[in-house]
DNA sequence: CTTGCAGCTGACACTGATGTCAGGTCCTAC
DNA sequence: GTAGGACCTGACATCAGTGTCAGCTGCAAG
C-alpha cells in the first residue's frame, strides 16, 4: 500500500506519516523510484502511534519502545520506560476520571441554573 | 495573595498565571500600582484550569465554560459545550484505558522476552 | 510520448502553552 | 530615601505535531 492509501485508511495526513517515519515510529519499504510501500500491518501501527500521541506521549518516547513490537527482545531500559509510561497513563486516567466527574457535577449545576423558574416545577425537567 | 504566592501554591509558573488571565481563564483585582491580587479561591481555580489543560482542552474552550463557575446562570451554548466536552473526555478515558491495557500486555511480553532462557525455568520469574 | 496525479524532499509557517529576557515600576525593609 | 526583590508589559524563543508550498520525480492511462 502506498502512502496516500495508508493516510486515508488511518486518518493520518500524508505529512504526518512521513513525520512518523522520520521520527523512527514507522518503517516502509522503498519501491523502485523511492516511493514508500507499506505492509498492511502499518495500518494498525499507525493507529497505535496516534493513540499514543493523543495520550500525550512525544514521538521520541514512542520511538523508544516501538522496537518491542517487532524485535524479539527488549532491553532493561525499554521495560523500565514501558513501566514508567504505564504509571503515567494510569495517573492520567485517574485524573481524567475525576475531571469527568467534576464535569458531571458542573452539568447538573448548569442545568439547574438554566431556567431558575423550573426548579419550583419539580424534578421532571 | 499576589502572583508569586499563587504560583508557588499551585505549581503553575508566574508566566502561566498571567497567560491564563490573558486568555480569560482567571481574574484578578489590581491593587494600586497595577499588581495582581488574587482571592484564595484562585488556588482551586488554577488547579482546575491545569487539570483541564492536562486533559487536552485548549484555553479557548475552558474559557467558555469557566463563567459557569461563578456566574449564577448558564447559557444553552455553555451547557451544550459542557456536554460535548464531557463526551470527549469519556471517549478519551476509554481510549487511554484501552491503551493502558495494551501497555500491560506489552510489558508482559517485554518481560517474557527479556531473558528467553528463563522461560524454560517456569513461571516464577 | 505526453499528461496528470501521486509521491518525494526540504523549507518555512502555525498553534498553544510555556520559558526567558529586557526595561521599567511597585513595595517593603532599612 | 534608597536598595532589592517582586511585579509589570512586551517581545522573542522553544517544542511538537502538522499544514503548506515549491520544485522535482515516479508511474499509469491514453
């Protein structure tokens, strides 16, 4: 598959795909005149990359443990990094969960404050 | 409280606090010669702002529903925004949770691959 | 062979939150 | 009143990911 198709199926821009490769997150074969050729696994790989990016990991860090996915061995440093990032992720999830609850509360409040007259009507808003 | 103290208690930099104000996230009284004066509630406010920022909300969006917190009323647009962002947050939490699980798996794999010889020893690694 | 779309590289721009510096002002302690 | 630290504004820098443009090349269809 060429870069345009990969971009379309993953939702990443062509620009981003080249950037991921430049940062060592993604590999490609070059076919003949230098055009990138991707295996079908690349789709999943790109989705994973974007997931990590959305989670706040910089490409530099992602690049460090990406090798785990295809090489058979891992170094102590990689395992350490994975563990640290997993912790970070857990903390982030906890924080977002708390924030989500706070937003629920804010939404409740907001609805109460929407039409003050309704409060006397009853709870059937 | 002045800006230095607020910065110290919240962990935000003085620079960031001024930026939050500039973006409409934070208010301050100006005392005499133009120095910012914060009420004690500002501490909580700043923590909330930073929490939202960490969750990926841009200041522009935060600024839109910040008024809910102190004005007594909310507009339909604000409630809509809150709901949309809560959804976004929920989706983000789900995604991070999945990613976290995937990392757990990666860590397991990584440990297995660490010293291949150990695999024959048994599960007590 | 030509046409034209897709791809290539390289460079510059942008956004958003923050750092940092310069030059000036406030305010507290002496 | 003066020294010095905290604060002010404004500007420029940084980082990461991405957009975008220019100029060139690959490749498939006619």
